[in-house]
């Protein structure tokens, strides 16, 4: 490398490392409690809790993504961190219509909240 390329390479590496650090800082571990219901009802019906377990199951089986709706109205989208990513409905079906406590990595972007669930159980 010439003398002018070394500072540019160092600057580029610094920007990449700072960006990676900022991304990792956004991925904090959180515990959320809320109801598991289908995303369509959470938005179109402005529900505070599921209509019923059967309703949540029927919507999920038709392809509506299950989400966790917290008491404060925050919606958490369960996601997978693998590539290619897999849907999380199969994991959440047993909790459809019920309150859960879920712990995992939180990702915030543009006002949306996604959660890579590490542990999930029925809320006590």
C-alpha cells in the first residue's frame, strides 16, 4: 500500500468497527410479558388481549404471524437470527391466546421491535 492508502484503509476499518459496535449495542437482552396473538388482529382490531385461543390459532394456521402484545401496547415481532430465517409461529402456537414471559435479544428499527426468543414460558 502507498502512504495515502494506509490512512484510508485504517479509516474504513474504524468506521466498520464503530458501526458493528453500534449494532451490537442495539441487541440487548430483554424480558417481555404479554399476550400471544396474531398480528392482523393486533393491528386491525386494536386489541388489548386476544379474542380467544381458537381465534389466534385459526389466524396463525392461515399464515398470520403471531406476535407478543405487551400491556403498554408495544408489539414484539418474534424473529429468527439464522440465515435463512425461519418463521416463529410453530414455536408460539402452544401459547396462542395466552400470556407469556419471553426473554431474548431485542432489535429496534424504525419504531418496530423484534425479538429473537431465547426462552419463553406461560406467564405466572
